[in-house]
C-alpha cells in the first residue's frame, strides 16, 4: 500500500477547524454546567472529547431551564 505524503499538507485544514469547533462548544457547555452547579456534567464535558457532541446534547436536553 502506497502512502500519499501530499495528503498530510491538508491535515491542518481539517484538524484546526475541528479543534476550534470543539473548544467553542466545550467552553459554552462548561460555562452553563458550572453556572447551573451540575458537577457531573461539568466533569463529563471536561474529560470526554466528542468534537462538541456532548456539550451540544447537554445544552439542548439537560441544562437547567431558568
């Protein structure tokens, strides 16, 4: 199997936007979990890397409504 080294040049174009996406959603989720005093959700969002999926689920379905 031949490895295409030229494809490595495109890797940052994929990784950087995904990392920014994850950091933004993780930050929003952590902010709300901390403000709602939901320690379990805060720890889960902090530890689990899910490309923003876990924070979005938390924000949509599990955060305390004010």
